[in-house]
C-alpha cells in the first residue's frame, strides 16, 4: 500500500464507519478502486470502537485497490 493513497483510504474508512456504504463505494471507484465492501457489511452489536475502526480501515484499503480483470483469450 502506498502512503500517497493513505488520505483516500482514511476518507473511505470514515464514510464506512458512518454507515454511508454507497457513498464509500462511489468514492473508492472515483479514486480508481475496485468498489463495494461486500454484502453483510456493518457493525456488530458487541464490537468495540477500536476493532470497528480497524475493520473499517482494512476494508477501505481493500476497496481502494485497483480492480483486477482477467484477460480472456479466444479459442
């Protein structure tokens, strides 16, 4: 992960932590990332704040990674 991208990751993590999933997805895609955090994203009822923030940052870092497309070759 590059340090030049850290501000974008933190911004995306903040959107995720506030519950703005679609805005975080749009933000990640506009920065060249892959997009959605996946289904079932949200805070667990018994999750403490530190764990929640670490999870938001980890998911936003994954969202900011460029999409990896497969090259299909014809037969």
